[in-house]
C-alpha cells in the first residue's frame, strides 16, 4: 500500500514505514495526519506512508526472532524514501529500535527515535523521576532497550514477571485473538489490563506501551483507569516538534576503475597501505566503478579513437549517486577530460596531476628539470604541462625514439597492459628513464598508472650514473584521498 498526502506546498517531507505491524503503522499515520489538521499545519508537510508484506513479521517479538528480513525491509524502505527526498522517517516499531544504530550508520536520512521521544515525554511529565511499567515484546524486554535509554535519567523500569509476560502481554499482541490479528477489544484488551494492574502493583507510576500495537488500545485502557502513555501519539508529537539534520555519512572514496584494470587494483592497495588502521573498521570505504570498456584515452587524444568523455562522466555520476565523497581516477591520461566533467558533478575529482605537482613543490628543492614518462596522449594533451605552469621547474619529455619505447612498454604485445612487468617492458622504461636523466631530470614522474607496476616510487633510484627521484602519482593520489578521508572523520 502506498499513500501520500500532497499539499500545494510543503517544507518538510515525513516518511512512515508501515508493515512492521500493519495496524500500528496505520495508527501512527492517522495520528500524524490528525495532529497536522488539529494544528492547522497540514500545508507545511508532505506525508509518505508505505507498507509491504515481508517474511518473518508474525511472532517476531519472541525470545529468539530472526530479524534479517525486518532489517533489510526497513533499509530498502528508507532508501525508497530517500529517492523521494523524504527528510525524516518514523519507524513505529520498538523491535526495530534495537538495531536502529545499524540502520542509521548506513543511511543519511534521520530516523526519528521513538525512545528519545518517550524519554523527553517522561522527563517533562515526571521531572523528579518515576517508575515506569513497560508492556513490550519479550524480545524488547530481553534486549533491555528501555533500560539502556533510560539509564541515568532518574526513570526506573519494571517489567511483568514471566507468567504475566507470556500469558497476558505476548498473548494480547501475538495470540490468535490478539491485536496483530485485528482484535482491538475483548480478550486482548482484558489481558493487557491484567498486565497493567500487575505492573501498578509492582510500584509503577505510569505504564508505557512499549509495543506500537499496544498503543493502539491505549485509550481503551485509560478508560478503565490505567495511567498508560500512548507512545504512538507521543512519537508523532515529538516528530513534529523536533527537526533533525541529515546524518553525516561515513566517508567514501569513489574510484573510476578499469583505466586500466591492474592500475585500479594497485591504487586500492595503496589506499589501504596509506591508511592508519588497527582493525578492519578503521579503513576507509571505497566504491569502485570498474569499467574496462571505457574507450582508450590515448587513442582519442592522438588519433581518431572514440571519445571517452561520456563513459568517464557516467562512471563519475554513478559514484556520485552512490554517495561517494570524492572521486579518484587512477589514470593520468583520463585527466585530460576532468575539466569537461567536473563542472557537472557535485563532488570533487581529486586531480592526480595537481597533487603530484604540489608534492614536488613540498618535498624537493625545486629542480630545474622534471622528467615525465607518460602515454603519448597525456603528453599531447599537455595536462601535466598545464599543471606545472608557474611552479618553478621545466617539464621535459622523451624524444620520439624513447617515447616509442614508453608506448611499447605500456601497449606492446609484451607490455604492461598485456600483463608483463619485466623483460622488454622494464628495459624500454629504463632506457627512456636514462634518456631523461641524461637530459638533466633530477625528478621523474611515472605519469601513467601502469608504470608503477614496474618501477616503484623511490627517492634515490640509481640510473645512468645518477640518483634520481621517481614519483608515483598513484601513491600521491592515494595519500591525498586518505588525508581528506581522515580529516573528514575527525569532524
């Protein structure tokens, strides 16, 4: 079922997840709509209510329920709400609040916490503290949900004993004549009344309907003299009074992969090795859009090859849509297309070339000449030359003969893209590197992400009788991304 109230204009979109108990979800929706009409503020809100059947709902409040289906159902529902730009979600289910942190850590849309609503209500009504009797499912009772949230607040929690819990509370909710079966009078209410009397005898000042199904019949119990809180109504009022900012998401690096495939794996490995982590959970989230079918960048830049702009942009948009905080493209040549793409994205592409030039300025007494080993496409596009403008050094590249060696090392039948990292590929690169050193390069950029698979970053690589600094832009890019991620996690 999908119901929507759509006013002419609205300031806030609220979503209500139904189906967790079917009647309870409808009750919350009704009370929310009624509260909006009562306060003449309906035009300020748009309500989204959805419920769908899912396995494992009946008798889920027992001692050892399988909650997997419930967890995934709620997650999927909130993601659906996010697509409709819902700003806050009501989750009318106490069982689900036992794993609300698991949900919220993966979602940016805030879930209005029913336990926060109850705590605020009780503190307002009983400023000096109180003892509350809780009518909840056995699962919620055993998980001590109320005990955890009310700890240190001056509120004491008391539950029914086992016999009353099973014979009255669970039977009233889940039994054949229970509320979940649609029985809102008679035996179900009588059993709950008996449980309330039991709790009052145990010293409770007030009864909490710790199951949203029980809240449906709170008015009937009050008519019998039971001081019970309608948690569904309290929840609704709290949701309207308390605005919540979107939850900050954990930082996620988006990677445009497949350009090339081995370089993508190498880049991810460098992110991991440059992260300060003592356990799995300390590492940074990474999302890779691995598309080796992106047209060859060099073939487009120096010949008549297919334009990769749309394919690169498509990969970036998918990363953006999947909530990456930034994008890394471990391909030097692809940076010839970054300016075309960046203006149409809401998240930054960390520019590997600019990071490499900044690294040179930060770590070296500026050399007169910096050598560049890169594809002919990168050289022809002059993207490194543009990044180096005004930085205080001259960028030099191989002559035609040695550039052919670089291209053979990358693209040749025994080259790196064909899976070879020794033999001809390595020798061709060493020849080109020696040529640059002989031309006066004191620092050489390994300006194709395949090259560090053969020659690693080294502050003093000896060749042609000299020690030269080899720079790996893939490592520099990984370090820059990790630095941004770690800085974001501190705030």
